[in-house]
């Protein structure tokens, strides 16, 4: 194959990848309270006060969030940590920690901007070490392409989650929905996290 043909093939491959990425529907996070659910149409009052209608498909995954203790986080776990830069040297300080079941290891791996609070970040990563610090622990985390050290105060929410069913989507339930918007503007839930006994999902 000539260099020109090889270059044209490479350009076509890159163009195809870009087009595929551009065609993927955007995802949205909706935090709020269930106001009604008929088995398919989920009505939510968002934290911003908006009434949002979300379609719940047969394959929408539902998880219930359960409170655990900071001491339950061990070396080798896979966790997600929402954090803000705070303190000396702009140290990352956790707003919450969620422990992934081993079956979900690798979910959303990386360090990126998050929308829990202005300036917050999310780090989904392996726990390389848990270190005692004043008033809490420091989690030393690694993920593909990087690592972070995040201080976890004793009073932040620590949760894990287990698969559940749609019967939890009752009026008053506090939820976090990861949804996709179709070309016609309708939202379809990909994943729904429900707080146990009215707990608000902390992430």
C-alpha cells in the first residue's frame, strides 16, 4: 500500500470515529425528588425546582444507595469521590465517597469535572492506600492516566449501592438520574440511584 493510500485510509478512519462520537446522544444528570411514576413515565421535581419527565425503559438500571462507614473503604476497592479543592495547596477534599461493587469496577474511571457544586470534581479510581490524617482519612487513588490524593473528613456521606428494582421509584424518593436526550428532546433514564429511606444521593 502506498503512503498516499495509507494516509487516505487513516483520514477515513479518524473521520468515521469523529462522526460516531458526534452522533452519540448527550447525557444529563438530574437530581431531585420523585413526584409520580406509572411504570414508564417518571416525574421528578429537580433540585432547581423544575418539573422533569423522564422515560424509564425496560433496561434502565436502578440502584439503591446504602450508608456505610469510612472504615469500610479498604485498599484495593474501586470508589467514586466527589471533591472540591480546599485547604493548603488546593488539596482535594471529599464531599462524598461511594464504594462500587466489584462487579462495577471501572465504571466512569478517571478524574473530571462534576456538577454537584460549582468547581467540584469526580474521581472514579482504585484505592491504592488509606492513610490516617487529622479528622479523617486520605485516599490515595489511581486510574488510567493519573492519580489523586483526596482528604475525606469524618462527617462526609459514605455510601455503597446494590441493584434494586423500579418499585423504589415512589413519590418522595430522592434520586439521581443519568439520562440521555433524544433528537426530539425527550429524556430516557440510563441509570437511577435511589437513596434508602429518603436519603438524598450525595453525589
